[in-house]
C-alpha cells in the first residue's frame, strides 16, 4: 500500500516508522528542511520537503497513485486542504487531524474521509480508564464475549506468587490467560514458564463475566472514583475535564496560568478551578486527596506531569495518570510511582493504524506502552491454520492466541485447541510478527 | 524640546473643540424640539407664551449653531471626547432647557427653573410646580417633552440625527446609556440607535393610544405617555395619577414595567418572545419586582379592599422600582415596613439599557454573584471563581467597575445626605434626616417624588436654593451613572 503522510511531527513520525517497518510504501511530506533531513536518516521512506497542502508538492509525491493520505500536520486548515487536493487527484482514502470541532463539521464535503483529533481521543480514553476504576485497559473483542484486562500488577497480587503454568493449575474453574507483560519498556509475550513481577503491566485475556476476577488476579483494586483532579491548562486538560463532568464526577482543575484558569472557570461552572502550581505540595495537599480521587497530570510538560502525579500519589490519591509527549516515557515510566501513562499522539497514531488495518482484520487494539497489538481475525476457509492445533501451528514466540470465539461462545485456548474456519481469534503479536501471523489465518 | 504645559493646553483645546461641535449640534436639535412647544402654544391661543417660547427656541438654536461653527467639525471622536462631551452636554442642556420656564415666567426663580429642567431631562420627576395644570399648555408640553427626550438620551437622539460620526456615535451613546456596555443591534452604530429609537417610539405611541382610550384628554395622554415611557414621572395633576381612573393607572403600570426593560431586549425579543425569559437580567428584574409587589400588596391587604390593595400595591411599587415616580396615593401614610421595601427598590431600579435609573438590576446581580464568590474564596484561597450572570461570564474589569460604581453610589448618597442636612441646619431647618436621605436617593436614582412628605409635586417647596442645586447635580450624576461626570475632574481626560 502506498501511504502519504503529511507532517512529520510526533504522530507523523511514529506512523511513518510503524508503517514502513511493516513493509508499506511510505512518503512523508514535511515543510521543515532540517526535520525532513533527520527523518530521512533513519527512515526507509521517501521524505519530501514542501508544503503538504500545495498541489505541486502532492503531485511530486504522486498522490494519484497512493491509497491513503494521512494529514497530521499542526494546522487544521493545511490538513483539510491537503485532503481536498488529494481527493481531486484521485487518492483512495484521506485521514486528517482536525482539532477545531467547528471545522470538523462538514469536513467530509471537503474530501476528508476520517477525522482524527488526538486530544479528544485521549480525553475519551481517559474517561474510559477512570470509568474502569483501576485496570488500565478493558478491551472487548468478539462482540464483547472476550475481554482483555490490563493493569499494573500490585505487590500483593496472587499472580506474582508462581510461574504461570503453576498458577494456571491453581486458578482453575474460570478461563484466563496472561497474553503479555510490559516490563521496563519491553514487551514479553507470556509463556507457561514466565513469571509476573509486581509493577509489570499485565494483559490478561478472559471472558466477559470474569473481568472482576481478572482484575483481582493481577491485584488491581477497582475504585469508584468520586472526583477527578485535572492538572494543566492544555486542550487535553480542557476536554478531559469536560468528559469527567459528563460522567458525573466532581472535577478540580489546577493550572498556574491565570488567564487559562479564568477561561476554565467560565466554561465549567460546576468544576472547582485552582490557580496554582500542580507540583507545589501545598497546593496539592489542600485538595485533601483520598482513595476516591483520580489525578490526571495533563500539562504540556512531561516533567511537570510526572512530578505532579508523584506528589498526588504520595499524599494519597487513589490513582494517578500522567500524559507524556515523549512517547518512550509512556512505557518506561508507567508503574514507576504512577498508575498509568498516556500519550495523545500515540493514541492518534493507534487510531490511524487501526484504520489502516481494517478490512482483513476485524478489530485491532493498540497500547500506550507497547508497539505490540491485539488483533481479532476471522479465520478464513482454506487458510493454513484450519484444522491444526495451536501447538502444531508453531507460532513464533512473539505471538500468542489469547481467545477464540466459536459460534458466539468464547473460550480461552490451550495448545491442544484446534482452529476451525469461521473462528474469531484474538491474537496478541509483536509488530514484527503481525504480518506473517495474520497471513496464517487469512491466506 | 517640547514644553509639557503647552501640550496640555493644546490637548485640552482639541478636546473642547470636539465637545463644542457635538454640543452645538445637540443644542440646535434641542432648540428644534423646543420649537414644537410653540406649535402647542399657538394651538391653545397662548400668544404671549408662544412668543417667549420662540425666543427660547431661537436662543438655543443660535447658540448651538454658533458653537458648531466656532468649533469646526472634528475628524473623529475618541472615547475621551465622548465622555467629555456627554458629561458637559447634560449640564449645558439642563441650563438651556430652563429657558422656556424662565422666559415665559412659568417659573420665575432661576434655581427652580434649572431644577425643573434637570429633573425633566434626567427623568427624575421632582417638580417645583405646585399645580402643573395651571401652566400654559406650551410650557406644560415642554416639561413633558424634557422627560421624553431625556429617557432615550438627548445625545443619543443627536447621534441619530447628526451626519455620520463613524465610531464617534458609539462613543457618545456609550457614555450616555445606562449600563456597562451598549449592545449592538446593527452593524453600524447609527443603525443600532435608530432601532432603539423605533422601539421607544412604538412603546410611546401604544401608551398614548391606550391612555387616550381612557379618561385622559389627548394632551394628557401624550404627556403621561412621555413621562411613563421615559420612567420620568411628570404628571399634569398635583395629585399625580390619583386624579385619573383605575384604568389609566393600570395602563401606566404596564408601560412603566415595559419601559424599565432593556430596549435592545425588546427589539430582539419582538420576533422571538422567548428571548425575554432567556435573559438573566430580565429574570432578576422580574423576580425583584414580583417579590416587592407581593410584599406590598400583602402589607396593604388589611387596610384596603382586595382590588384596591392590588392596584395600589402594583402601581406604586412598580412606579418606584422602575424609578418613574408617579404616585396614586400618599405612600407616606403606609406602614413603615412597606416604605422600607420601597426605599430598597429605589436603589435597585430597572434593567440596563432601559430608561430606568438607579443602580440597575444587572449591577445588583453582578454585585451579588461577586460577593458570593468572595465568600467562597475565604475557604479556598487558591480557587478561581469567575462572576457569572446567566450564562455569561462577566470579565473581571467589568465586575470591578460595577463594584466601584456601587461604592461611588453609596458614598455620594451618604455624603450628599450629610450635606443636605448640613445646608438645611444652616438655612431653613425644614428637612429632617429621613426626608433628606429620601430626597437624595430619589434624586440620585432619578426616582422623583414618592416618599418625600406630601409626596406630590410641591414636596420640595421648603427646600432652600443650595439644596436644590445639590439635588440638580445629583440627578445628572445619577442619570449619567456617575463616571462620565467624575471623569470631567480627572487630569487623564484633559491631558494627552
């Protein structure tokens, strides 16, 4: 597939890297010469210097022959313009990052097929996570029959007491499997002899009715939050506060930009707005944080978010979530004193990746701290996997089948499970394995 | 090297030039309005009066034209010049407006004539005339017309008539109109002013028609409509509305209520009446009025027939609350508790952008909200509380302006009360302190008669001249909402 990416910001760069690693033909258009040069050094893709909204540049990138345009520059207007021009030149599908909600209305008339708003997506995701009240992921597959529960493993969790094969025998009577662990930024696809440590980000596959037990297994306590404390004055903070208020939580917003706090106070009369430095312990202590409070560090500075969250945790917040711009911090720092980390750019990239993959794949879940993906596939008749057991299939170590939904009934497979045509399988795979493993079930 | 003092003088001269031009224009328009009184006189075969009115009109028009030509047309009008013009204009207009009274001999005393004219233009309604009915028709008409012209604002009317002033018209009207901001109803300011004038004319015409349909003569209907729609309160009878039928009183009650509503809101709600209730200030105005009227009616219930209690309660409460100042009974005889309710209403007044005076419901609402936020701030020192009125957030500078307005209002009220009592103690010893306080708040709020003893026009008869000048000044201060007058005394206005 030929994919044009406009704007080599964090989202554009990350997407270019992922897609090119997966073997797609990627063309990146970036206006900044230096930025383009840097990108060209480590990326196996064509990097063009130019204005992505100009038809001349687009022609240079041979947009007419491309399947997908991803316009993720900083300017809403330029993104829409690029989509419009590309559509005129006959491109297949266009994706644009648009932050202004007014501009989003009617953008389909301007040639934009899919609109991505990283901050809005992150805000909605945060609302979900806060709603879960502990687990960092609750992802539904196969029409909700299969669920992947993710969370930070606590020191007292039952799962840390033995190797997985041993545990599997002890925890009998309900279907579960540990799909993967993210430890210190590395992703480990789980095996029988893996051992879960406290602080790992564990992803457990189970059926819909066993979500609570899965959370309990990894020692994630489920909170019922009453109050959300949003720190920072970014657009993400703004949108998140709105989402939290909508879900019925009491909201406190803290920022040290006086003009911004006045804006918030006007926009959210029901929220309590504090003009203060979220990294000042006195400011945080005045909130009298407790177990029923979730704290979200959403300022524009990674260090402020980290520090603010650590302080909030230290004075008793039930859960703290930090937003990081530097994508590598997300996997590295989650678990080191903070309960979860997010990156709006990563979420936007994830959404675009999911969009790119749609078609042969039913559903894709991306994660904030690992490049691995959870993919739901319908096994096609005549594919290699049909008729063989999972053991015989000889899947690589970077891949695990976490669940199967057969004729609407879910199950957690083991090595002896035989794949049938029409099964919906949920596969967890490292990025390098995605392409080949998918082919086993679809080709 | 430049010398600062000279700069200051040229700056002041330039300012006076602009002020002079606008003032001259407005004066000539005032003179033309005066000329309409000549017609009334001639119709009533008052030849002597008509001649003197012609003289008054001529002097005013000529002074205006002279001032205009001396000053020369300014290229533009700044905020500064707008405020200076409006501040000065009202004092000058009050003086020229006194000419018809003086020249015709209707009011021989210069002090009283200026007082009458000021009371008219500021829509206060205090009068020095014991029996207005005895005045020549032309003068009586002029007295009513001052009410009507002052309601919308003399300068505002000037803006509509004058050739294009660009943004200058807005600066002028902004300074003259009640309330912190002037709402725009059309892209060009002149369009906005014209629309406001249209609303004013429509309401006035309706009032005239409905009053004429009752027991009033056409002349009485016009004058009472002028006084009602301007929330002025000049009546043709010494006993005010008590001299007319219950029907007339109810019509006046309705139009007093309508006239204390923002005219811009009237205009926008004409096509969509739901806009009234969506307006936060309107809701507050309605609540204040409803609560006050109910309290007063309840208070009157024991001593009156039910229908009388309702009519008297509604009429007199709304008259005070809208700062009109008509009366239909001697309120001074009411229970003290009810009088205190009415005194409270004198501070509140109607909506911003209406013809009503006093502090206005918008400011009362903002003051309340801001005060409540201050209370919350005590326990949450770091929290940010904005002042919201309805769905809108009131910017901090506006809140502060409202607070200092309130402060000035109360300071002026107290200082003037003291001053009035002081003047009286040394001159006449006719006024007790409650009466003094009452007269001051009535003048400052442009309410007019009401609780002042004997409550009718002659109530101020015992006041010495210095007291009359004090009240005249307060009426203008109140009508222009203090700031345009106070800035006349700041160096910032006169220096670059």
